[in-house]
């Protein structure tokens, strides 16, 4: 009798915990998916549905005119190509440089290594706005420690080019690079030292050991850093709108979409544009901007989850 009561109480606790867990999952899923579902519903609505009191989620008149307007105003396909090239190049360079830096901090002990790694951690906590002005001025008058003026007679202006992103990626100083270095360092520290010692016994140097032994074993960390870097660079509006004021990438096009849309819809007079319809087309443009990332996640979600687990970022 007592055993039956204990079993019943234990089953009741498990059922309650299952309900709480289900409620949390449903609530979090709703918070994440609600804006996307709302934008999808808005994107396929006709303009007349904006003023219909009975239309909330399901449109009364389906149309793709909003997509056509947003694609035309954003020069979407050209913008998509530019953004993909920028994000891919910075992702590859960032992953390579941060892997090398992470391996150095994990395995190569030298005087001041702990202090330097503390500086890496500090870059994660320092807001990027605090160092924006020095970086901007340095890129506007780039001298490479005085070498370029000696060769050309003047400094270089790297703004409105991809060079700021390339240089920061090569030097492991790009967007969120401190986090990537930390991920690689933690992963390399988890690999047994006997693997390296065996490579050294066979005559391999530090470079060969890194390229042939450590890097092939770091696939989970590489996948994690690659996906993080690509998504954050794709969505970045802070540095992109600072360095690229005239190039067509997603961040700059989304930033100028309201103004371009108002001019396009009102025939050159900003005051005549319908603000509700402008909001509808703007939501469609945002949906088009995040659509490639959604498609990417659908294909790589399994590898991404496995990589997160193996790099030790959870648990």
C-alpha cells in the first residue's frame, strides 16, 4: 500500500515536470516563431487587407506584389550576392585565424600568454562602440605603422571597401573573434597531449602538428565557429553600415529601405506614402533578408547541434 502511494506520487511529479517542460518549450517557441510567422502573414497580404477588420493572420487576398516591390527596391539578387561573398570570405578567414590563435593559447605556453588571453576575454565584454572611433580613423587613414606613406607618399582610405573586414578577419580581430578564440582554446585543451607528443616523436613540427593532427580533430569547433561567424556577419549592421556606406549589402539596404520605399511609392514625394503599406513592404524586405539564414539552418541544424555539444558550450 505504501509502495503504491509512493509510486503514485512519483508518477504525479514526473507528469507535473513534463507539463512544465512542455509549457516552457511551447512558450519559448512562440516567442521565437511569432515575429517570423507574423512577417510571413504580412508579406502575402494584399494592400486592401490592411484596412479590413476581419483580417488578422490569414489574408483574404493573397498576393506576391510585396515581394516584387521589396526585391526591386532592395536590388535583392545583387545585394544577396554581395552579402554572401562578404560573409563567406570573412567567415573562412576568421575561422582560420581564430583556430590558430586558439591553438596557441591552448598548447604553446610563453611568457605573458595568460595576460594576452585575458585581453582576448576582455574583447568579449567591451562594447564595440567604445573602440569604434579609433578603428574608423585608422581605416580612414591607413598607414600600416608608417610603411605605406613611405612607399606611396600618402595613406590609404579603406572605407567603402571589403578591406576592413578582411584585415580584421586575418588578424583574429573581427566581429565576436574573442568568443571564437575561446571556443577553439577550450576544444584544443580537451584533446589529449599524447596525440601531439606522438606527432613530435615522428618528427612533425608545431605547424605540421596543427595542420595534420589538431585541425582535422577540431571539426566540431570549426563548424560551430563557422556558423556563428557567418550568421553574425550576415546580420551585422553596426560595422557594416560604418565601413560600407555605399555598397549594396543586406544591412545597408535594410537601413535605407524605408526612405527608398517612401520615395518609390509616392513618386518622389515622401509625405504622400502610405505608412501602413510601407510597413508591410518593409516587413517583406526583412523576411527576404533572413530567408537565406533560415534555409541554411534547415540543412545544417543537425551538424550545428552536434558541434555545440562536442565543443562543451552546453551541459
